[in-house]
C-alpha cells in the first residue's frame, strides 16, 4: 500500500508543478525553462529553514514561497516587456545560475551532495488537499475577468494592448502566481523525499514540465491534469527501457505538436455541467420509457 | 636588481594577459559561430532555434566517430562534423518545422518543437552511445607558437583562424551568391520573396543546412576545447547570450557579441574562478537585458502580428 501511496504522492506533486507551469504558458503564452529551479528554490529554502532553524513546516513553506516570488520578480523585471523568447531563455539561464549557486554554497546547502535530514511531514492527505486547493484557485483565476484578459494577451498581444490591457503587468502577475505554485510543489517534494540535491531540478526537469503542459493542451486544465498523471505514470512503468523511453517520449511529443498542436485534450474541460449532461442521458431514456 | 624583478613580473603578467586574450578570442570565435548559426534561423523564421544545440551535439559525436574509425586529420574531422550537422539540421527541419509551417502555427510551437529537437538529439546520443565522457586527441600536439618570446597555444590560434575564415566565407556566400541572396530575401519578407518566385520551402531547408554546417563546426570545436558529453547541446545558451549581447536579428552583431562573451568569460574564469562564471554571466545578462535589450547592433525585432 505504501508503495502506491508513494507513487500517488509523486504524481500529485508533479501535477501541482505542471499546473504552475500551465498557468504561465496557458494564460500568457510565456514559456519558462527554469520552472524546475523555482521548485528547487522552494524545496531548498523551506528545507533549510526547517533543518537549520527548526521553523515549523507550514511557516517554512510560506516563507519559501514568498522568497521564491521575490526572486521571480527580480528575474522577470527586465524581460516581461521583451519578446517571449527572451523570457524563455532568461529563465533557462536562471536555472544554470541557480545550479551554480547551489553547488558553490557547500557550507549552507551541502553543495552537490545535497541537503539531507529534512523532516518527513507530507502524507497523502496533505498532498491531495493541496492539489484540490490549487486546482480550484487556478480554475477560478482562469474564469475571472483578470484571467480572461490574460487569455486575450496570449491570443493576440497587440489587440489586447490596444484594448487597454496592461500586458506586461498582467504577465508579471501571472508569472509570480505560477512561481508561487511551482515553489509550493517544490516544498512538498522536499518535505516528502527528505533529501534534495541540485541535479534533481535540472534543465531536463524544466523541459519535462513544459512538455507535459503541451501534451495535455494549452487550453485545458483538465487535459493538463490527466495528461501529466498519464505521462508520469507511464514514465515510471517504462523505466526498464532505459534511455530509449525518453527518446520515444520526445519523438511522440514532436509528432503530437506537428499534427495536433492544441494538445490531446484541446479545449475540453471537465466541469459540473459535464456531469449534469452525462446524467441527462439516462434520465431522458427513463423519461422516454415512461 | 629590484627594478629588474619588477620588469620581469610585469612581463610575466603581460604574457599571461595576452595568452588569456587568445584563449578568449578562440572560444569567442566558437561562440560567434554558434550565435551566427542560431541567428540565421532566427532571421528567417523569427523564432529561437534551440535545436541548434542538438545539431552541435550530433556534429560533435559524428566527428568523434569519424576520427575513431578513419583517424582523420583535424580539417577532415571538422568537415565531417560540419556536414553531418548540416544534414541533421535539415532532417530536423523536415521532421519538426515543415509541418508547423504548413499549418501556419503560432511561433510558440516552433520554439517548443525546437527544444524537443534538442532533447531528441540528446537522448539519441544517451541511448546509443551512452553517458560517458569522450575526448578528442591533441590534434596539433601541445605545440606552441612563439611570438616575441610569448608562447601561444597553436590549437587556439588555429581555432580562431578557422572560425574567422568560416564567418568571412558565410558573409561572402550570403552577399555574393544567388542562393545567399535568396536567403536574405526570405529573411526580409517570406511572402514577398515567394511572390517574386523564390522557392521558399527550399530556401528554408537551405538555411537550415547552412546553419547546421556552422552548428556542426562549433560542436566539434566545443568538443575539442572541453569534453564530448551528451549535454553539450546546452552550450547553445552561450550562443544565445552572444546573440543578445550583439543584437538578435542582425548578422554582424552576434559575431561581435560572441567574441566579447568569449573574452569576458575567459578573463572571469582566469581571475575569479570557473565556478563563479555562470553566476556573473547571468547577472551581466540581466543587466544587459535591463539596460540595452536591443543589443549592440540595436535592432529590435518585434513579434509579428
């Protein structure tokens, strides 16, 4: 049982991180290739606070998220006004930067050998409740006026700006929100595995997070959640195939983007109304029979 | 007596400085090659082609195996690397870019697919060759060239010269030949060029081939000056930084940016330490983006409506 619980916890943490990335890419069209480094930031800061200062873990997570958001603000400040490529590559460079910092600060973070001894605090209920909260937050955010304006920016920035939407400010807000969610996922990861090292949050992890968003679909929160669960599980199952699994995985992604760029689930979204519609099918049959 | 010692110290310092300058210039030349290959695709299709890293990687490994099997000389090895890089870039274009172009997809998909292309090359190498490190032999031995009693590494000098010759060759090709002019026309405006009778699909494949040649060449150079390993493609970020410093969208800007970056990096590594270099580089990059995002060349390419 505990093995399956472990798998579920890892999958759910991954889903939270991907939702953070989905928020950014799906709502503003910005791509971040340093998203895993924000996970690292969350995991390291909360872990250090817990290990070195014995700060209780909810407070440590809160402080870590605030610190990550602050770092995200500094990085995004020069680039939100520029082309989107600049944003993507600056976040990528940030990943390299953070890795260098973590490897250098041996006395504080343990360097390349990693940070051990983080207390084990996360169980399956905490993770599931956080997932539900994050999903509700993101869903309501997407449906709000602010969210609709962001979608306008993603689809046509020039048109959105000519309608009076302050695009760089919106982009910045969404980016900071996504950083908060991603670093929260990182905190959960740290308190679950009890051990973190810089190589866990490398560029491969960041690109995995981006690929999962595009697999599920830029427009579908449900798609992203189902797609991420499926991909994470299948990667775990196909582990025996070694390096070829990642090769095949990336090849499938290329073909998918070639022929179905909107993702597997495109615009489909699971809402309460979907259940109502599903319920209506048997109800109508019953009515007819009467 | 004391003055003589001081003079000798100054001379020693000067010697180290000049040697570091040459090291910087040679790695700057490689960065310039990378940045120009990257910038060619950027100019034509207006997206950052991350798969260039994968092309560099494939070029480097092919050259390594060509050397292993045929014991080829430096120039032949470079040629192998360049040509395999060229073909790899064309295959990638057919696989991942042409379908998107046919569909007229938003630029963000081009970008994501180019990253997938880079990852594909990386995992292909990991799956077939393995994650082990390889090294090229010392092609030119450890011979040095002495100029006025200061010895310079022959390899660095050769690398810098070859990079410069390649860049001049590229300029000649783009400005003096018919197909080069076609590439520039498509870079200027795809639709108008196609109305004027330019076969756009072929020109884009050709651009990928040319950029692949440069990518393969820079890949082999990177393999020679560092080691050969599957994550070599990540070095493309250096090429991108060079393009940002020089100015994306111009052709000469990345060359200047690449050489500046190479020299800066070598001096930082020499005087501060190699582990601090990525940190300082990132800070410099942020500063540059904050103060002068259009780069040295000063051309801003807006996202097309």
